[in-house]
């Protein structure tokens, strides 16, 4: 989903803050617990330095593996949610239609998509959308809206969603997921939420060395 479209939806639904991302919220909690754990281990005056390094290695490994699991779960959740939102915005609810009605609707939908695909400019699409809205042809209007989305015809897309707040909200949510998971900047920012810094006491050790200190040379995830 183009980034511009998510920005348009933010304008359409001003004041509607994005929903909290469960995985990132959980990752924030884990990183805070990790920070607290570091402070507690380092502040224990009765613990031998060698034992501290083992405890730090164990804490680091546990936090890193937990964050990796949380990120994987969020990735799966994002993919499922995006597909559901995409169907809500651009799909057609045909499950309850009879076989005869569905055949008729399938034909109507194909015809609408064919007509929308022939629109080659935003100006033509805008006129076609207005005509479809006046005629009450919601299937054709949706097909034109999808064509506008595919071609970044922002004004046409804005007009399509203007009187469809539920679809606009779903589109915005999908846009947020797309921006967070598909753009270079979004992926970098998101990736940073699922990492913890290696303790200074373990500097120079690779992950295999650190796993070995915890008694699991292959890592708990292996």
C-alpha cells in the first residue's frame, strides 16, 4: 500500500489515533525488564564478577530470544490483519448469496473491474466515480476506488472514502501496517523495537560464546 495513501487516510480521519501495536508494546515491556535486570545484577555487591557475567549472559540471551518470538508473532498477526482489512476495503461479501445471486454478482463485479481498468487518468476516474455514485452503483464505485488506489490518484481516492468512514478507517489501519512492515524506514524503526544492547561486560563475545556461558551452546531456540 503506497505511503501516500496512508497519509491521505490520516487526513480523512483526523483525531483517530493509530491502534497500539501489541508486539511493540510487549517488546517495550521486555526491554524495560531487561534494563532493570541489568541494574540489579550489576548492583549486587555480593556476587562474584564471573557469576555476574554468567547472569548477564543468561539475561541477555533470554531477552533476545523472547523478543525474537514476540516479533515473529507480530509479523504473523500483521499479515493476517492486513489481509482481513484488504478484503474489507476492496472485497465483496458474497458468502450469504445464493448460487444464482452469486453468479450474477460475479458477472457484475467482473464487468465493474473491466470498466475501471480502462480508466487511464485521474480525471476520467473522477468523472466515472461521480457517475457511479449518482447511479447508486456501489460495485462500480468500489472498482474505481481500487483503480485509484493502484495508480495513486489521491483526489479520486479521497472522494471515494469521503462518505465511507468504516472503509476509510480500515484503509488507514492497513496503511499503517504497510508502512511499518514494508517501507525501508518502517522496517528499520520496527526492527529496533525488538533488540536489546549486549552488556558491556560481554563485549568481544559472539552469540555462540554467550550461549555457551548459559549452559546451552546451541541456543535455547535451536
